[in-house]
């Protein structure tokens, strides 16, 4: 009998986890009339978080350190490193801006929040419910949202400055071990980059340590291989938890049009724009590459986190996708924290939608403010669940500021979309990870592995 490969078995398993999770979650939601006991919900979340996401997080820091150092050491030549870095950042920025512009175009054309369009917009009742929901959100989340909002109050310049400050501070970590202990990825990448360059520059004396990291990298990738077998169970638990909590209809109906716009934008970006970019610049059949990356994409969908998915993304990209070690070690870890096409698109759509709900007209200047600040806010979002929802308020406040204060969107408006955020987060995280993979494949052309 034909023997199924490991990757085929895993694909089937993860897909089954997604589908069964959806079904079981929906059955529970219906059986309990929307009030599934917290203990049951927490049980699913606990298992998914601890035995899948927890294990992925466990390998994250050693993986990032070893892969970046090995990646830089294999590139070696500083001028090639500069070229790779330059093209990578250019790729990140261009694709994110395209995503935001696409989002703005779709949401202004369809106008899902405009009640005058066809009478199906968001009425005062939904707005009031949303604001109340914001009031009931946990104190911690509200504080995080309000803190971010502060950054946007100084307009585009303020948002620019805040993003720059945020990134610059992370690029020069005062204590790299402390950053690693807190699980902060960007400072760890920055330090590993510098260490990799220095180790290469000291020649033979650097070689033993490079070999240590090479061996660590091989070991961690093997561990990822093992952890991946838990993906079907992890994805099942997390999806069950999401669906059982939110259920279908009641919550979704008034927001259906908004969700359709976000998902349509993500589909266009993920299935048309990025494939086109890959085809033109990477000379690769994009749809074959999507299939090769399938486990990473499904894991992103199930976990809601680019960072937690990173080990799987690296495994698929190198083992199946033909991405070079040099490229994967550099483009993927950086992309998991910086490059977020899906989040950028989502933030643009969500902000315009909320302004439409409150009947506040946005002019060309405000739309331009959205393009700039949504890109920055997506860069600033960490690769964890709901990060995009929190950094989105930077965009809201920047637009409020640009409107000059006669009409402003209250922060509590975020409550309208909080309820459906998890589902959209699953979709945008998938596009975020896909964008990273496409970038790594393109960069492979200028940084192939030797031999
Ligand atoms: N969850 C997303 C990610 O990890 C970030 C976001 O909330 O948009 O990529």
C-alpha cells in the first residue's frame, strides 16, 4: 500500500482538528444556548495553550537565536548581508502598504458600516451594545488599548515617532538575556544579528561558537518536528474554544458585511497579490508554494499567533518549500514580528468601518493618515493573538487628531468589533505568515545556500 508521508498525515490531522473543532464548538454553543460553562471552555483553552502553543513558545527563543546566528554566519559577506537586509525591509514595507491600500479601497467602496447605503448598516443599538461590551472588557486589555491610543493622539508625526522609538529601543537591548527571558523577539533578533556578524568577522576564533549554534539549531528543528505531531490536537482545542465561546449567528449577523470585507481583502491579498509578487520576483509557482507551506498556514489559523507559528513556518519553508537556510534564518524570524500584511489590511478596514458606523466622514487626508499609520501600527503589533486590535487604536486616534476635534470616534467604539476579533485574527494571522513565507522565498533568489 502507498505509504503516506509524515507531512501528508500531519496535514490531514490539522485539517481534521480545524473542522472537528468548528463542529464541536458549534454543537456546544447550541447545546448550552450560548452560555457554555466556563470550566469546559477553559479546559479546551488550557490544553491547547499549554500542550501546543506552550511547547512552540518553549522552543521560540533558542530557535530565533540559533537560526539568526547560523543564517548570518552562512551569509558571511557583509555586503551580501546588507543587500539581503535592504531587500527584506523593502519587501515588508511595500507589501504592507499594498495591503492597507487594498483594505481602504474595499471598505470605502462597500461601506459596510454606512447605514444609508442599503439600510443594513450598523444601527444605534449595535453601537450601544458594542460600547457596553468595551466597558466589560478586562481592565488590563482596556489599559493596553488606552495606552496605545495615547501614541496616536499626536497625529501621524506622533505615530511615526512612537513607532520609531519603539523599534529603536528594541534594536539596542540593554540586556539581551533579560529580553530573552521576557520572550521579546525583536531585541533577541537584534542581538543575535550583531553576534552573528561579529563571530564571522573574527574568523577561526568564531567558528567553534558558530558550530555550537548550528548544532543547537539542528536539535531545535528536530524538536519542532516532534511538537508538530501535537498540532492536530492543539488546533482542535483552540478552535473548539473559539467557536463554543462565540458561536454563530447572533453576534455575527450585524457585523457580517464588515467581516466579509476583511476576509475578501485578505483573500485577494493572499491569493492574488502575494502570489503575483512571488511569481514576478521569485520566479516560483505560488500555488505550489502555498501547498508546501500548508501546515504553517493552518497552524497560524488555529493558533492566532505568528510568533508561535514561527517554528512550523521555518520547518515547512526549509524542508518542503525550498527556502534557503540563509533566507529562512533571517527573513522569517524578523517577518514574524515586523511583517504583517494581514494585520495592516485589517486595521485599515476596521478603522474606516468604525468611523462609518458613527457617521463620521473621512476625507482624502484622513485616508492617507490611515495608510501611513496602519502600516506602522501593524509593524508595531507583536505576533500574538489580538495584538492588531490593540495597536489599531493608534490609527483611530491619529485620524481623530487629523479631523481636528469637531467629531471624534470614542475609544469605546472598539467594543463593536471585539466580539468577532478572534475569528478575523485567525484569518489575518494566516496572511501574515504567508507574507513572511513569500518574502523568504523571494530572498532565497539573492541568498541561495551554497552547493
Ligand atoms: N495575531 C496576529 C499575528 O500573530 C497579530 C494581530 O493581532 O493582528 O500575526
